[in-house]
């Protein structure tokens, strides 16, 4: 081999080593992003095809002066080399660069990895550009040809393996992943995305993700922000699922290939944000309830005294007028009592809301407190001339069940449940309320059943949500307070439609005294 070739080989090896050092030294003045800042991918490909002079014209960064001088000096030699000599030099550079990569034992920079990928791609392309010329050349060095063929084969296999590995990573990721082009069209859709949203890959590839985005423009603004910053984490979006549900998702986006010569593509990672949004809403509700409870408690306390005075005077008025009152007067007195009782219930609920964290437990016979609440409710409904019948369904030995109970709060549970049963009763049908008490393992179970109109799916889903009410003028706090009181007693409440008849059933579970005592005191 001519001396010039040997010298050039040494020069290009030095250049390769120096280039990698310059480009990857985090403390050096030549630090740059190899694929995005100074070089474009096309320029790198041209460089490895020996079009060095074209690349030199495009270099403008002042920090690359030293590298530019090396390239200009090399370009003077390359134009005079035979094809096999050029390929030999390119292989030498590749080996030097790969040796540099291999020396990065503990940390390989993203830039270095990208250099390796581009080298592999260029070696594959060389097969198509140089193979014919190489075979026709009279000066072909068969050893070089064999070496190149082996290198190309290894490179192809390596690229295929990398592609399979990356595809497998994406497909088997537990996160839903979609790859979008610059028009927001899906080019890749993994199995987790299908499980999250219901759409199969064949349904989504080639389609715009806008098609399943609930709010028009939200996706575009997220992608624009990602393109500007390179990546974006934790953005929120609501997507339409295959079964027409509206699913809140948390989206993280990375922008790739955002160079001057390529339109950007986007890797979109989606996660179900339903629970996150639910928890956030619960925190907001809790803060709102806490603030409201303080105000409502103070107001309700001030209203309670004049309200009691109204009820007392109404009792006296009824005693005096009812025996001789006309039907119209009796009806007016009845309406007055109903409205005062309704106001009294509202005040009582707000007072209960303000006292949820103020419990005074005592060992109480469960049956006795149930009976007290039923008898009081029977008397009130009789005064209001409501046709309400209570049916007691107590198990044997139900009178021996005791629990740690705050009597005032626990009574409110039954007042609210009985009131719900009465309000859900059907027109011209007597309201029947069954109350059952029995033991199940170490808990007492109380069931309140009605014969009303039952509950639809939406109401069942939101029934314990504060301020949710299907009744005109309702506060939406009654059943929320029931649940909070039961949880304060280490118990639980479940409400569902009856399976044996029309109506609904509220099932309360309450730990018996032996189990509840140490937990509540602790």
C-alpha cells in the first residue's frame, strides 16, 4: 500500500479518536450534540460516503475550527483514493469509534450511542453504493472485500436485532404507547394501549389521535409544548374509549427527529388517571366540606333554638285548634309541620357534619337505639299524617348485641335512612320500611329496606358523593353523613336495589363491642 494511504489511515484514525473526544467530553470547549446541533443525520451519512468537502462547507460553529481543519486536509487525499482504499479507511474509522464506545464501561452517552447507530446504518448503505464498483475494480483487494462483506453482514444482523428488541420493548411495555407522526397520525400502537382504550392496532394505525380526543385542540397544544421543550410529562387529556366512555389519562410526550430536515415524530405514553382525578376531587371536596362544616355548624346552632321554639308553639297551636279546626286549617297546620320538620332535618344534617370529628363512644345495646329511632320516627310521621309502616325483622338474641356507639351520631344514621325511604315511596302506595338486625361473624348487620322506586345506575354510583341529590331542594349530605358516621364507628354502609322486591336496601355493618373496643380507643 502506498505511503500516502498508510499516512491517511493514521490521520483518519487520529481524527476519529479526536472527534469522539471533542464531541463527548462534557468539560471541553467542543461539547455539542453530534446529531442535532452541528451535524445533521444527512451530513453524517455524506461524510461516511466520503463527501467530505460538502460537509466542510456546512460547518459554521466556531468551536469546530480544529475539527474542520482536519476534515479539509483529509478531503484533499480522499478524492485520489481507489474505492477499496476509501472503504478500508471508513472501516478504520468505524473500528476506532467502536473501540471508543467499548471503553465507556460505566457510562455511555446518548451522543455516543447515536454515533454508533449512524455508523451501522451507513455501513448498510455502502453495500448498495459501492458493491458493483468494488466487484468491477481490477485492483480489488479480495481480503478487503471479504472484510467488508463480513462487516456488512454483522451490521445488518445487529440492526435487525436492535429493531426486534426495541419493538419487543414497546409491545410488552405495561404502559400504553403510541407513536405519532407530525400530522398526529398513529404509526405504532402497542397492546397496553389496546387494553387501556379498547382500540386495536389495525383500527388506530394511520388514524389521527384527534379522533378519540374529547376536547379539540388539547392534543395539539400538548404536542406543540413537547416539540418546544423536547419532552413533556404529566399532561392531562380525556380520551374516548371503544365503548364510548370518557377516560382521563396522564400523558407524557417525547419529541424525536425534530431536526431542520425532518418533521417531528412523537412518542406518547398514556396512563389511566381516573384514580388520580378521583383522589384530587376527593381532596377538593374534603377541603370544601371542612370549610363549610365550620360555617354551617355555627349557623345551624343559631337556627336550632328559634326552630325548637317554632315546633313548641306549633304543638300548642295544634292542641288548641285541631279539635275544632276546619279541613283547610288542618291541612295548613300539617303543611306548616312538614316544612318545619324539613328545615329541622337540614339543620340537623349540618350540625352532624360539623360534629363528625367529635365522637363520644359508649357501650350501647344496638337494638335499643334502633327501637328508639323507630318509635320517634313513627310519632313524627303520625303527626305529619304520613302513611308509613315499620316492620321489625330481628334475629333471635338480637337484643344481646352491643357496640361502642356515639348515640347522637348513630341516631342520625337512621333518621336519614328512614327519610330517604319515605321520600322514595311511590304515589298512592303506603311506605313500608323493614328494619332487620342480626349477627354475622364478629359484626352486627342492620338492614333498612323500603318498597320505593329503587335507584338508577348513576344514582348508585354517586350516592355517597357530597352535595349530590336527586331531590328538589335536597342538600346532598344525608347519605354522605351516614357513610362518614359508619366509618367513624369502624363500620361500613352499602346501598343497592333489592333483589327480592321493588325498592332499595341499606346494609350497615358494625363491629361488636369485643372487636370495636381496642380499635376505637386506640
